[in-house]
C-alpha cells in the first residue's frame, strides 16, 4: 500500500515551463502536485547557471520572449502562476538585428515600422510584403487553433477537422514554398526567414504556420524576465509548494506505471550528476545513487514534460501497446546547437551592443547553412580524422546568433555573451554515453576548436569582441542530452515540419488513460508555446470548471 508521502493529486515528469505551468495551475486549484526533475536545477530550459563564484550568469534556453507587454494575456498568466513575483523588462526597440554579407536589417518593436522598413528597402516587393503581414497572421492563428483542437469534444473533432483543414493551405505549406510563391527578391526571402533559429528549421523544412507563430510573437518586441530566465521557476515552485506539493530535483522517472491501460504512478531513480566532485570517489557515489532501487509515487493523473519521444519510447513500458511507437521513432529529428557561454572583462556596450540579438549570416542561402550545419564535422575531419570527411576552406561557421544576457539583466554582476550555432549530433556519436566532464582530451580539443572558430566568426563582424573575453565554456549536443534528457540533444522537441501537423501523438492527450503530455510537444516550441501546452493540459486534467475560475482570477 502506498503511504501518504507517495500519493499526490498529480505527478509531473520534468520541471520545464510546460511542467511547471501544469503544476502551478493545478496548485492554484488546491491540488497537491509532485514534480520530478532529473536535473539538479529545476526549470528545464528556463534554468540558468553561474561560473566564477557567481560573477558570470547565463540562460540556457531563454533569450527573449514576445507578447509580454503590461496586460497581455501571457503576462497575466505568468502573474497568476507566480503571484505577481515575476517581472519583465522590454529589450531595445531594435531588438533583432539580421546581419547579412552586404547589409544589416534591424527589426523594430513597432510592427508598422517593421513593415515600413521592409518596404523602404524592397519597394519593388511592396504588394508581397503587405500580403505577407496578413498571411503570417492567419497562418499563426490557424496553427494555434490546430494546437487547441483537442479541447473540443471528441465526437465533434472529425467534422471540425475536415472543415478546418480547408483554411490551412497557407499554414501547412513550407515557409520556403510560401516565400517562393510570393516574392522574387532572394535577399528579401532570406531576410524574412532570418528568425528560423527560433524554431530550429530552415525555410524548406519548417511549416509556414510555425514561422507565423514565431514572427508574430515578436510583433511588439522582445522581453526578458527581470533576473534572467532562472527567475521564472522559483516563484512557480513557491505556488506549487504552498498547496502542499513538492518539486524534487535529481529524480529521474524511469517508468510510468500503467495497470489495465491506466496510468497510476511512476518509478523514480536518483539521477546523479557529478556536480561537485571528480575522481573515483565521486563516480562511485554517483553510481551508488544511480543504482539505488527506484522509488514509486502514485497519482490519478500523470503528466509528462519529457517530450513525446521520451514519453512514448522510454517511459511507457514496452509491454504496453501504443500504436505510434514506430512513427515516433522514424519521425524527423530536431536539430541541436552549440552554445558558447562567454564571461566578459568589460561591458559589450563598449562595442555598441545594447542588449539586442544579432543573427549573423554569411550567406542568403539558409538551406546551405542547414546542410553545412556540422561545424564539428569539418573540424573533426580536418584535424583528427583527416581522411574521413571534407573540410571547409576556412573552418568557419556560416551562421551564429549572438546575445548578451548581462545587458538585459540589471542585477548581473559580470558581463556575459552567448554565441549559438547549428550542430550535427552525429559528429559526437563516439562520446555518446560517456560521463559528463570525462569525455577525454579529443572531446575537449574539439570543443576548444569549435569555441575558437565561433569567437573568430563574431570577431570578423565585430572587431574588438575577442579582446573582451575573460571566460569561455562550450555546450555541445551531448551537454543538452545529458542535462535535459532530450533525444539527440534537440532543443525544440519534435520539429515543426508540415508532417508534424498530421501526427496524432503530438498534443496533450495520449492513448493511455490518465496520462498526458505537456510543454513543447503538446503545443509549440518556445517559452510561451510550451507554457500554452501546459495550459491546454491543465484544462484536460483539471476540467473546464477549474479554468473558468482561473480566468476570473486572472482578469
Ligand atoms: C539554446 C536555446 C535557446 C532558446 N531560446 C529561446 C528564446 O529566446 N525564447 C523562447 O521563447 N524559447 C527559447 N528556447 C526554447 C524554449 O526554451 C523551450 O521551447 C521551452 O523552454 C521548452 O519547455 P518544455 O517545458 O517543453 O521542456 P524543457 O524545458 O525541455 O523541460 C523538460 C524537463 O524534463 C526533464 N526530464 C526529461 N526527462 C525526464 C525524466 N525521465 N525524469 C525527470 N525529468 C525529466 C528535463 O530535465 C527538463 O528539465 C530556447 C531553447 C534553447 C535550448
């Protein structure tokens, strides 16, 4: 018989923003919720980390969030879940800069200015630009409705879907196909797709619906949480704990317990990350903790924020029949990234930076970047495995995203920067399964080479940048895989290609009674997308009445 400590009203697997949203909203309905997180820091991709005794602080997966103006529905939702403790500050008016070989375009936080600037630069495409601003809005609306479909009564869904599909022609095509049908100018087509890193798919891969969702999300500019991304989880955890719930870290769910087709609990193991120590002793302790008998917890509702791939293929026991396993296993994989975390000696304002994002492209051909996205590959090939792979003439990335967390965070002690670029998971195959921080000299060397080439790349666009650097640390797809548990270190969940829109396993509901998904794979990538996955799941778990009460509390 499970004791009281093992029983909760709901169990959430993973403490990303999707998981915390469900937990906090259920806590607001007086439910006792258990959140189990395998990392030693809660928050999923909203968490941050520090180095040099707290001097340098970085965000792992939050650089800017849209639609957070005073009174916006998403901000109100955050206020509700955090009891008003999470504050936001707006980024500079020119919050996104797209840097191309022969010009730079800055996106204005006023959408009318953004449009006017585009028309001024590409007057011959005026009609197409005007149409584009209408079409992305309708593509985004379609995509969001598509994600909310599960909320309709099941018997109505087939007919509604058939009607709804008629209106989806714009949203379900690829972004490239839309751009090719509506524009001639190659530079403009590239420019309009510049934020593809926000959803991790080049224009030929992404569905136009997700492009619309992301571009329109930033129509009134970018916001950043006061204190950084890591300021999000603590007040949400307070809400969960005030209702008697718990958030436990270093607790990895190893199995969802399913009896007679109904999810009733989870098995949990200690997830030891060798945080503080090294050497044989630390490894022995880690492995002792890892190998301890799993604990079990029980609840009438189980919600997974661990992603569709992990939930269906790793957490539901293979003995339980699930119709989708093959389709999930064979589905396109999301793309991983490198992130270079930099501690700076001086403020980057010295070079004119003000806290905006810089998307630096060496080419207008985003697909070429997608194909040559293996920065590690040429380096590996050239320096370590000379005969096995090609090498780029200059070993240089084709693209990098640059941001400055400290310029957006008034409480930052030291100045910081982050450079993100596309990665190829397969280049790291040989180190898969190796212990964190014990992957050997080859891995460390490769990381230094990648770090150097990313720094050189930024330096070539912003001379003087390199001299600002005091500290550098690179995260690879293996880092993400280790700390986040995501399949192949992917960062945006199941990729938003047109085929995703057809998959029955994308969404909150699962074929297992009382088991739900939340987060990115229940809705869409991004902080707000994953949070909306949480809202939808809460409605399905807690029922509409709880939500009606909640709406009265929010407005
Ligand atoms: C480099 C990077 C930059 C980004 N920049 C932005 C940005 O600027 N703006 C924006 O809106 N979005 C951004 N994103 C995307 C955004 O961070 C994510 O889409 C969102 O946070 C995902 O939330 P989630 O709840 O779906 O999942 P996650 O945050 O991935 O959380 C899942 C959690 O589940 C845990 N978990 C997995 N398996 C288990 C298990 N078996 N047992 C226990 N716990 C488990 C993981 O450790 C993790 O904590 C970025 C992401 C990255 C990586």
